[in-house]
């Protein structure tokens, strides 16, 4: 059973900036969850208010 698929994306410059911003925030949240789990703390509830990422520079200009 195949569980993954390769997808080729050809994003524009603005899309690339947005993808990088979103993935950076995602990785940050996963690291925080992993750190909480390893330390034995309860995993904190995360809401959209907790997101630290601002708009991508490519979207501002």
C-alpha cells in the first residue's frame, strides 16, 4: 500500500514565499509539541491567535 505521492509544484514567486512562511510555522509548532511531549508536559492548545508568522515579504510588495 502506497502512503505517499510525489507532486511537482511550479509556484510563482509570491506563492513560494507563502509556502515557505506556512511551512516554517508548521515546523515550529511540531517542534513545540514534540518538546512538550518529551518533557512530560501537557501539550498546549494552539489557536490561530498563537501563529507568529506575518505576511510573506513577497506578498507585501
